[in-house]
């Protein structure tokens, strides 16, 4: 059996290598026919506008540039009709008829929108995540696209940074698993199939390490921190075969990523063996000028030399590279190399066999926003929700009596999709009111009141309303709105308050210095709490929030993120128990902003504080606990899971031996449910300081009420290894603590000794 598998793998690999050679031969043959201007033209990625513009510049004269062979790819347009028109210009009117690639920010779905990526990761369900990317690819390719600017795999330990919503949170291992799942989902087994598309991993690299969580801010970190915590998800995506990667806006070691040779060539290509192409972020080449690296010609040459192949929007390469060649600042060979990589990507996508293979007028109606896709989104959304609190088992709710449904996000389709939904139509989404009403029919009475504005602050609202009015300010006074909500609450058996952030209060250019629920909504929650009725808070938001008051006063809290197109239905599924929540948070929820950055895999320090006494001269705060409000990996269920002690198959190991660590997990409650069983390992003594623990495995296990299962993890030296001072991945002998549990803060543990 083993032999057959190895042989089959070899044949597949052999064929792949053959196909790769074939592609590079064809690309070289084409390159030989190209003029220098045409080669430089392939490095140019433009947007004609109409998408979601994330910078000041929009490309001009796009049509005539395409005809002149000055455009390698387009982004920001979709639909077979529009893509065909553009492709016609390249294929029929340019000298060499080279097709363009068509990209878009397909981030969490194309038109059927799935939960924001932070929510997706909270499902810890790689099968569902991969399926969501597969559906996104099917829809996007039906709309003429073949290149997704996703997955975003930036590790983020700072919830002030708005783009924490676009990634998988703080953990490198989980981030890597999600990255692989998404790449596989988009690219499938055959990149040239008309329902798969090329992934673009972003933002390379360390973009989530922005100082003070302020968007586009400086990043400065040690190599060990990079290798150990920030780089693994990019590497995982590349190992999974991602065809392209996007350089980030920030600097690394004082050199902007888009012109950083160490990053784009030494690390990415030489160490990691990346064979695809590198695209800049939106005008990030030009922005090196503002970083202080030089004028447009200098930075464009620097980017090319560093290993950047395609210039997004800025056209620095288009307008200055010929001059740089004449002046000997870059060589034709540099341009050839970048151009070849782009041509190869187009060959891989099958565009030279058929430039129109992704353009089929019949497909949108068949493939987009189908009942099946919506069903998948509903399931995914329910699986991504995290039950943060459930006092007195108030949830699941009964479908009877009177429910006061209040809050600015309770009867609101506009904000259900979250950030980065270029092609998503919020009008096609389901509000919480609609979903709950549909779920209860005539069996319960739902009274709705808006209760508050998302924010009463007009300036703040203007900030977050750039892509349309998401945070509207009601004509009624805040007091009138609260009175209406309190009156509804007084008539009800239970209050469901849907509060949080509008869609673009997180995402790009949406850093916040205060990450609490906005004041207008807090005032509403306080008034509701004062009624004495059970208060269930449903959170719609894109980042960890500070929720100390809410945690103390609400009866239950359900973190629903921005759930996507099927928001209201999925929330109703969870609130009424059709689905028992199983999500676990993937980014720590701080108690206060002052604790940030806060993450579970921190170091111990020389003066660790164990939480007892006042802790003078220990590593702590005078005015705040060190503990988060909700730790990484935390999330409740309607049922109760019990963990046995850990059983280790061996307690003393040597060299490359392996062991099995297992627990018996029992569903001791009354509902069927799923639990994310998490494996952490601590390495208490090493040649360098290690984090207190690191996630090394997880399994999502489904159990009927009363059922038990043994959950086992195989552990080898790979899980013990880390990057040492020489940036070599090593493991060092000694004692290790194996931990298995329900969150990073609640685990069973066992020690073992591993010798060389
Ligand atoms: C800027 C963003 O940083 C990036 O994620 C996105 O893909 C591009 N704009 C294109 O829209």
C-alpha cells in the first residue's frame, strides 16, 4: 500500500515538474519575442476604478495602455461582460495578444459572503474554511476573475489594528493551517480549471506588527520573533502552493518590504523556494519615497532588484525602468526575470490556451449566490460564533414568550457582511430580526427597537462611512431611542441586544485607540441591564473588544463577528439551539487597551507575576490585571465537556522517537456539541527564552450528549523545535510539558523527558 502511494506521488510530482518545465520553456519562447517596453508592460497592474479604492491614485488611460501592451493585469472589475471587454483589448488589439490576469479582493467570499476571516479562524474547522474558499473561487471565476488577493495571513497581537479582522489572529500554527486550507480552497488541484483561481498571500511581511496598532505604521522586530511567530503562516501558504504573494506597506529592518531584497529574494526565494510572482501592495513601491528611500525612479529600480515582479497601480516601473536600464541601474535580465514569472503565472492559469476560459455569460446565474452557497455560508457562520458567556444557561432561547430585540445592529443588513466585500451586496444579507422572526414564526413575539446609534459622534461616523453610510445617525434623540428600547425590554421575557461595530470600523485604515463598544451603545446596554431582565448580547464586530462591564452585567454574550450574507439566519440558529456554538477565539480579548499587545504565547520574563499578592517588583500593572478577559482558544458550549487527565504513551524519549498523548473527552451535558481540543507544549529550559506555551495541534471533535471519545495527538521532535539564536530550527533535550485542554488557559498537563 505504502509503495503504491509513494509511486503515485512520484508520478504526480514527475508530471508536475514536467509541466513546470514546459511552462517555463513556453514563457521563455514568448519572452524572446517581446520588446523591452512590452516586458515592462507585463509588470504593470492597474485598476480602472469601480472597485474599492484603497489609495489615492487610480490608473488613467487604461484602455490605450492595454492596447499598447503596457498592462499585465487588471483588478477591481468583474462580470463576464466587463472582463471580456478588457481581455479583448489585450488579446485582440495588443501586438503579441498576451492575455491579462484579473484580480480582486475576494477575501471572505465573492458575492456569497462568509464571516470575516477572524471569524472563520474561530471555527477551527479547516474543512469548512477550505470549502468557503472553494465556493468563493467558484463564484469569482464565474464572474471572470482568476486571481484572489487572499489569504491574508498576517499575525496580529494588537486589536487596535483594524486589519486583525482580515487574518486568523495571533497564533502561527493555527494561522498556518488556515493559510493552507484557503490556498487549497482557491487553487484546488488544477489551477487551469475554470472554477479555481490563483491565491495571493499577503501582506509579506509582518504587516500585523504595526507599532501601536496604527495602520501602515513602522514595524520593528527581532529575527527570532519573525521566524518563530510571524513568518510561519506565509511559509505555510507558500508550501501549500500559493502562486503569488503581495509585499506589505511596512518596513522590515528599516527597508520597506516592497524594496527589501533580504525579504523578497533571500528569504522568500532562496530559503523558502518560492517559484511564483511577487506583486506590490497598492502604490507601495511609490510609497517608498515617503518612507525616505528616494525618488520614483530609485524606488522602482530598488523594488525590481529586490525581487518584486508586479507594481500595483503606482506605475513607477512602467514609467522609469527603461531609464534605469539606460543608466545601468537595473539590467534587462532583471526585467526578464520579473516578466517571466508573470507569464508563467498566466500559463499556469491556462490563459494562453484560452484567454476567455473564465469568461462565460451563463455561469453567474448558475454559480453565484445559489441556495447551496448561501447554505454553506450559514453553516460556516454558525460554526464561527463564539459563546463568551452563558449564565444560568439562558441560551439557547426558547421559541416562546416575548423577546425584545434591540440595538443598532439588530435590524440592519448593512453591516452584516463586514469589511472587504468588494462584490458583496449587503441588501442580499439577512438581518438578525429577519433571521429570528423566520426561526420563531408565530410561536414567540419579537419586539424590535433600535435603541441607539452605532455612534453618536458625527466625526467618527464620517470616518467609517467612506464606503457608504454604515453608521447612520437617527433623527430621534438618543434618549428617545433608549426609552423605546427600555419600554420593549419591560414587556419582554428576555432582551437580545445586537451591538458592536459597523462593517468598516475594522479592516484597512480602521485602527482604533479605544476598542470598547461605542459610548452610545454602552449607554443603551446600561439602561437595558437596569430593567433586570435577562440580557443576551450578540456582538457584531471585527476585532477583540474590551468588554469588562458587559462580561459582568450581561447574562450571555455571543460573539458573532460580521457573519456574512446569512447573518441573521446563522445567529438565530445559534440563539435557538439549532446549532450548538463551538467557536473559540483566535485573538486574545484584553481587559483594557493598556494591556496591548496581549497574547497567550508570551515570554515568562525574569520576574513573572503569579497573580498572588500585590506583586511589587514583579512584571505587572499597578492598575490592571495581567490576565486577559478571554484567553486565546476560549469559547463555551451549550453542553459541558469534561477532560480526563492526559495519558502519555511514553514519558521518557530519545532522538526521533514519537509518543501519543491522549485524553478522554466526555460530553457531560445535555446537548450534542463540538469541542476544539487544543494541544500546547512548553519547553521550560532552553538555550534561548521560549514562550510559556505554544499551540502544536488541535482537533475538532463532535460528541452526542453522554458520549465519550479518546482524542490523541502524535508528538515528535518537530513539535519541540524552535528557531535558536542562529535562526536554525532545532530541538533541545530536556523536560517538556504537554498540555491538552479547552483553551490556552485551561489545560491538563503532563511532563516528559526527551533526550538526544
Ligand atoms: C490595499 C490592501 O492593503 C490590500 O490588501 C489589497 O489587496 C489592495 N489594497 C488591493 O485592493
